[in-house]
């Protein structure tokens, strides 16, 4: 296969043991693939399982059956059966995840929060910081804030820091969970630009976007999640 | 060294194989097997009496297992059964390639001896014989754990709880161990002090590429520090996996109970 | 003559054999503390019960005994022990270091060089050099067994950190035969170099702590130190006021209530021999100052 991501009949059910073992089916029969340089947007009403699918592709939610193939260092690894160590390795050098909320690390300066994914992958600290500064400037985070920890920022600022952190690396797969949710028009445009740049670099992306306008700007294909809804 | 080079290492550092410990009729640990890789941080969580502290003692060769074995890859690259190591080798391992951070710093420090000597002791134990160099190294480590170097000649009995815990960490890391055992490292500290300590440990672990086994009942500690988590109950490992997987998508009834018992932040 | 009610040298023969076995073992493992069944002696603990038992076990009728306390032959403790063996063993006694075959000592090694065939018996209060840093006997024994002596340097480190130099002035730890770290009993560290490669057999007895240890003749004894803070011996920076010696260990004697003092050899036999040979000091008071002695 040439696809970066290939899901085949992936299935997820929550068993709520504290509620007497209630089974809560989330999705089933999830099958789609993402090619390099392509942005696939998941659509469907809330509760349809879009975020769950994204979390399964990141290895955050476990996959009960089926297959989630990820091209990692040239080989295909099935996330549904991968060892924790492989998942960590995939997250470090293959899959990036931009969530809606920044899980702030206390006491670390914004510029270092953004630069960290590069440093972890062996880029020199100074170069990583320079690139982090570029991105923060593009996303309109004033330079005077760069040395402060982001935990004190507003929601919109935190999200932009999070986007910078997600987009700084050269990972071949990016998962975007509502990256523009609380941004103003100017910053939304920046994010659209960033996504377009990633496409030209051959990055495969899966996104959840509620804003119709943005969806049309970034989507190469739309996958309707409703068809995967696991009716109990 | 970058974190990456450690995590990509394909040979396990420590291997537990069918470990069990019985106290008479009581099975404190049953059939525990796992591998720990260089640079990997494993959290062992569970409530009091679940066997997690017994397991830590088994893994660190302070307690002999009733069944099974623990092997460790020595610096020469050879994986060796800890039970067949001589006591001298085990103790040498303990003060060079391993660290042990106790919940109560008084157990891990010499409370009446200066901070500098507390940090320097391991160096002197491996034959360092130059006062100036030992003191320089101690100063460097005090700085790394954010203790004012001006306090180097004060005994830890004059330190606050958080400082004592940071000093204990410095004392352990001075010989650049590859594996650190931690037993409830943030237990008994104020919340604000805990946050600072966790942040410090997180940075040190990733900068030094340390492997660590952290016993804790605090899931927040597990989430912040560890890559992988093992949930224990009644002496058994009932669930294991990536930390965020186990905490965000818990499968076992007991793990769901643990996770749902956390107050929202 | 032998007092009729006492066995030779006070102790019964079985006890002496037991002690001799401990001594032999101690000699076989230089610096290692051998436990022994220490007996009650007719003197209080702290007065040399360990040394006395060792002396009693090795004394023969032909031996010539010298006893010193802080270098002096004429202090109460020295006289009592000398008389004790004079009475219970009937051995000859002397104050001459050279003439003695057995010398029991508290807190000094004689200035005159010891010769082959002599035995120096030390009285030891606390035999364990690691004791003040590690209170558990089980742990200190393990540390000796595994030669884990980092802790000993912790003590020296603390000295330098606190005083700028190694301030330990007596009971200065040594390593014997490149293996065991040993407490040389509370002798001043000035005497430490005399233990190294010594022609005489050195025996150490701790009565209360029930330990015997030994340094066989011609054994290497090294004082612990740091490369950048090497072992140094100190003495008062003055010649002896009585014999003029400038290489002996001195006692300070306060001569009036206005701060006057003089310094005299702590080894009385050494001082007297020198005076008999015509050496004289100035008998003047000297400043209270120590100096490194090489």
C-alpha cells in the first residue's frame, strides 16, 4: 500500500463496569485510508464517534477489533496490536496530534513548549527555538509572551500555542481535532495556510472541523462517520 | 543523548519473569512478567495492599521472590539473573547503576551529614578521591535539583520536605544510573511542592534518558511521569498499557473505578 | 613471686587459650576485628580491660613489660597495670622502650623505633571506625566484608567542608594491608606513620566491645586522605622544654593562671633518655600553635 493510514473494520466499544457492565458501542466497520499529502475530514453529528476514531488512530483509545495500519519508518504497523513501545515510537516520529486543549506543562516557557517536539527528535535547541519563534509570530502570539508558561494564557492563545506545537515538527501524519474552534478569522486563515503547506510536503492529515467554510478549504475528501455508527 | 536513542533501543534493561511472593498463605505478588526498556518510565499503580511495594522490592532485589526471577542488563550488555549475583555485585549495582528514591527522605539520606557529603557519598564509594572534584560535582547536582548551592554544607535535617526529596534525587543521580526505582516519590508533600518535584523529575528523566519504575497511588503522578502503567490489585497485574490508553480508555472494572475516583481538576 | 591465689597473669588457662586463638586469627587477617569472649577484669571498662586481657594472654615468665598511658610510664593507669602484672605474673617491668618485650599502651606509640620481637598492645575503647556514621553493627560488618569504605571518606569530607582541612586529630582511620579500614585507637594522628611497616607486632584489644585486631610486623598501613588534602601529621610548633627535641609529640602543660604554658615530650622515657644524653630544653613557655610535621 502507499497509504499512510489504512483502517479496516476498526471497532470500538466501551464497557461501563461501574454501570453494571453496560456495553456502549461507539463505532464499527470503520474503513478508510489516507494518502500522503491528503487531508481527510471526518464529518457527522456530534456523538457519531469522530473524536474516538481520531484517538484510535493516535493509539489513545484501544481498538477492539479490525486493523489500523500506520506507515512508520517505511513499514506498516498495526496500531490495534502494537506494543506500547511501538506506539510511543510512532508518536515520536510519525503521528502528531493537535487537540483542542493544551495539556500545559507547568513552569515551561511557551517557546520551549513549542520547540520540544523538535528537540526530542534531535534538532539542536537553538534551531528548534528559532523555528518555534517563526510559528508563534505567524500565529500572532506577541513575543513578550514567549518566555511565559502558557498556562496563564487565554483559551485562544493556548490553542494557538498548541497548534504551533503540533505543526512545528516534520511528522508525516497529523491528526487535527478542531484546530480552529476558538480562533478569529485571521488566525483561522493562518491555520488553513499551515495545512496547505503540510500538504505540499506530503503530510497525511485527518481532521475534525465543524466550520463548513474551513472544511471546504482544507478537505480533499470527506468521510462520513455516520455510516460507522454502531447501532446497538 | 536524546530520548529517542534510548527508546529505540530494542534490548530490555530489566526483565521480570513469573514473579511471585508469598507470605505464608498470603500471595503478595502473583505471576508478574514484563520487560522494561532503556529510557522507559513505568508506573505501578494500585491501592494500599495491592502488592505494588512488594513488587518494587522484588524488582530491586531487596526481597527474594518465592517464584520467578528478575534479570537486569548490566553495563557490559549481558542480561543477568539478579538472584545469582553476589551480594557485593548487587550492592555495587545499587550505588552505581541504580537509584532508589524513598517516600521518606530520612530513609534515603544521612540526615546528620551535610548535603554535599550526601551527594558525594556515592562518588567516594566508587573511588573518587579528590575533595575538590567531589565538591564540584555535588554543587552541580544541587543546582540541577534547584537547591541553593549556599546550602551545600547544611545537613538535610535543616531542609524542608521538598528540598529533602530533591536532595535525595541528586544523591541518587550523581553516578548517572540507568534505572531509578521510586516509591511514592511525592507522597507526604504539599500539592504545590509536588508539582515542582514532578516537573523536575520529568525533565531529569527525559534529559538523562533514565529508565524508571515508579510506585504510586496517585494517577496524576503516573500520567505526568510515565510512558506505561501497570494496574495492580490483590497481588496481580490486572491491566497494563500506555499510560494515556489505560487512563483514558480503562478496560477493567477496577481501573475504571480508580480513574473515575479522581476529582476533576 | 606469683601471688598464690592467682593463676599466672590472672586469667585462667582456658581463657588465655581462647584469647590467643582470637589473636592468631587477627594476625592472619590484618585489620579485621575478631570477636572474643571478653572477661570481667578487676578494673572498670575504659581502664584498659581489652589491652590487659591481650597482655595476659601473651605474657610469658621471661617477658619484660612496659606500660604507658598517654606516653607516660608514671600515670596512675600505667602504674596500676604494671603492678598488676608484677603481682599476678611476676614478670620483670621496665620503663625503657628498647628493653621491653611487651608494651601495653593507651593513646600513644613510643617515639623510639620499635624492633623485631617486640609486641605493642593497644587499649581500644571503640574498635569500629565506621560506628559514628553507621550505627548498625550488621551494616558495618557487611561494609567491611565487601570493602565498602566510601562512608569513611564522608567523614573526612565533612571535616574539610567544616574546617577547611581534615580536622580529625586522633583515632585517624587507616587502611591495613590494602584491605581493612581500621581504627588505630585514640592515638594522635602524629603516630599513624609509625604503624606502617613496623618491625613489632601490634595487637589491639577492646574489652567492652569484645574485639581483638592486629597488625603483623612489616604490614602496610596507610592513613586515608584525599588527593588534594593529603594526610598530614601535626605537633606543637616548639621544642620540648625539657630535652629540646623538635621531632617528638608534645604535651601542653599549663604553668600558671595567667596563660603561661610549656610543652614537653609526651613520651617520658624518650625525654629522660635524651636528657641523660645531655640534651636540654629552654624550659620557656611557648606559643600555642601547631605545625605540620613532615
